[in-house]
C-alpha cells in the first residue's frame, strides 16, 4: 500500500504544480492560449464545470457538490478494493495515480468551483477542441493499469480468506 500512497501523492502534486505554473505562472488565465509545439501540444485555458469533455457543465452549483462527492466515494472504493486485493507494485501505482488525479480535480472544484484544464493536443489535420489536465492523464493511466495489471479475481483469494 506504500506504493499506492506515494503514487497518489506524486500524481496530486504534479497536477497541482503544473496547473499553478501554467495557469498562474505563465498567466494562461489572462492570455487564454499559448502554442507550445503546434499543433501537437498547446496550452488553452479551460474551466470544466462538468465531467469528461464538459458534459453536464451547464448544471447548477449543486452538481459541483455531487461531482465532488462522487469522486470522493470512487476514490474510497478504489482504496478499499486495493487494500483487500493482493495488488502487485504496478497495480498499486495505477490505483494511486487514479486516486491522486481524482483528488487533485476535487481540490480544484473546492477552490475554484470548476476543474482547471490547460492541455490541448491535435494531430494529423484534426483540430481537437477539448482541453484536459495532468490529473486526467493520471486518472486514465491509473484506470488502464488497474484493468491490465490487477490480479484475476478467480485466481487470487482476498485478504482474510
């Protein structure tokens, strides 16, 4: 479980530092767009009040609290599940990344009322209108790691059995 906790802390800190440096330090909130390596990597300021790709972003302020509660419940469920399983090192890291990224986005919702996004990637003549952040990368990577690196429940007994 030490790997999970350390991975969660690393994901949380990297996400929050990146948001601070890019959005506040580089004043992305003011300039709204910085081309880094166009068109592959650009910084575009975004305020995500919904879920993925801004879905349900037009809802009331109560939806913010629902999303915060849902994220915390999911983090707790992943943590309890991981604690009960015999996860290997990399699966623990995946669970930690998922939890750390989700909690970083929760902190944004608590502080700002929305999730700060700034990464925009396009390729091959297709312009991507969406923005995301490093917490989203950690969440996605952690979920993929859990899918592929978690033990098969048919093969592994749970703790206490």
